[in-house]
C-alpha cells in the first residue's frame, strides 16, 4: 500500500474524515481512483488507512476510515481492506440488531460515513438487499462487500446506482443484473408494501420517516381518532396513508403523486386487506392539485422530496415550501392535523417551523405543535450540526 504523508497541522478528531489536496505533502497523481493507502501524520506517530480519488469533483480526494498500527503493512493489502470492510459492516449490523425492537427487520443496515465507510449504503428488504456504492474506494472492492452480504443475509442483491453521487466520484453508472427481481417488499409498521423495481426512487423505500409514521399513528390512536379523511401528498408507495388505513385511523385516503403509483397502491391495498373503496390515487403535480381543489381534510400529510440538493438553491427551496405549506394549511379542517416533513438538509427545523408559522398567519390558522421528529435510528446521527441530520418532521394540530 502506498504511504501518503499528511501535513502536520491537521487535527483528526473523528473518523471517517474527508481531506483535500491542501492536507497532504505529496501529490496524488500516482494514485488510481479508489486506491487504498496508509496516511501518515506526525512522522508516523499516527497512521490511518483510507482511500484516495484524485478525480473526485467535490475535492474530497482522501477518505480516512481507520487508525492503524504502523505494522499493518506486513499484511497483504487485500486482507487489510477486507478486514476493515467486514469489521465495519459487522459492527453496523450488530447495531441494527440491538435496535431491532424499534426498527424491525426492514431498515437501512449501513449508512455511509455514519457507519464508518463513506459511500456505502445498504438497505434490507423482506426479499432482497439493496446496495448503493457512491465512492471509488468502496466501488473497487465491491466484491468483498457483496460476498459478505450474500453470506450474512442469504438474499439476492440489487445494485442501485445513484448517478448524481457516482458522477462526483467520476464513477460510471450502469444497471447491474438484479437476479430477476420484480419488486422490493418492505414491512413498514406492519404494512406490507411492494414496490416494482421499475418504479424505485432513491434506494427504494423511505425508511427514514418510518418512526415518525408510527408516532403519528399512535398520536391519532391515543386521541381516539379513527374516522379521518386524509390527504397524503407526494405519497410515493403510500407508506403514510396505507399505514393509517391498515391501523384503522383513516376512513378514506386521497393519495397524490406525480409518479405512476396506481399499481403499487392497488397491490399494497390487496396485500394488507384494505378495500379499494377506501382510497383513491391522483397522478398529478401537487401544486396543480391545489389549484383545482377546495376540499378540506382532517389530516394533510406533506412529505415532499428535497427541494434543494445544494445550499445555493436554498432560497428557491424556501419559496417552494412557503407555497406548499400555505396550501396545506388552507386545506385542513378545523381541529385537524398537518404533518410537515422536509428532507432538505440546508433548511433547519427552526427555519421550517418559522416558515410554517408565518404561512399560518397568512392563512389565518392557529397552530399547536404536537410532535417533532427526525430520521429513524437506522440513519444514525451523532450530532444535529452535521450534514447527516437532514430529516425534519413536525406534527401540527390546527385548532381553528
Ligand atoms: C420524499 S418522496 C415521498 C416519500 C413518501 N411520502 C413516503 O413516505 O414513502 C417524494 C415523492 O414526491 C413525488 N413528487 C416530487 N415532486 C412532485 C410534485 N411536484 N407533485 C407531485 N409529486 C411529486 C415523487 O414522485 C416522489 O414519489
């Protein structure tokens, strides 16, 4: 393994860490994308192992993942890398096992940096594992990862390529064979959902809000509410609304999404013994839906996609949220509920609540916040200040 010397002023307080060209003494020209190396600090007092990608567009050309003893070089390179990859996966899977009472079996099993390996995302479904690799250093050793997964789970592996993230690492995107899977099946709070492979978004299913869905269910049940007219906006495979139907909290759910989820919802309803009389699906743009709709609902669930992928688009994102939440607020009945979600990392919980508070004044609605939430613990975060904290959930009671 190559030895790369780091400049001595660097302080490494936590791992993994991403470094750039200014942090190294030699240059990386001789490194191939994804090459693993030993990184030396303070003349070898501290040694780290990690991988390099001189072509990373985001300038994060080094990823240090583990502190090692200097004698690591006595082992075969591939053995060292295999040990690290397997150790981190085993650790992450053990953590999910510990959390099983909260997260169940279907969940995110590995969450990139938060589980120690940048660019590695592993999701577990009832019938498959979905594997996403978004850094060159992991991509290069994909076989070690997939062999370990096959042995550990004994399930088919579906490779999901996030072309946006892979492009940043100059990695090609192509569909790899998915062992002829027709759908992914997920158990989300006892609701069985089947998503056809052709309709998959992100890595398949939005596990991140699962605990918020459960909390919302409990909240309605504790309030002894069960006969509600619900509007589920940006519904995707219908996880929010189908959960309310399955657990007898909703009388009727109106699902809206611009994607083609008709068949997914029919299959989900059938699998969960939900009558087709209890819901409808409108395939349309949510903003258009509001233009021609004056109905009011007991519950409006608004779980949109990220309105901004990077921070310079935040003003447009805020404008989008403003328009959207004004309409949502206007369509909730007196004494009804609004679920406001956001997965835009650059919009904080406080900003979101301020914006909704302002729109409530414009819409002449009075709000009480009943609950707050973030991503479920299979998307672990150690602090609210890093970029890993992206998901916000606010549950409102509209009292007038
Ligand atoms: C974050 S996901 C929603 C996740 C979903 N609520 C769940 O719990 O699984 C975003 C969804 O919004 C839909 N979408 C994005 N923009 C839209 C728009 N302007 N109108 C309607 N649907 C939209 C996408 O098709 C996608 O299904």
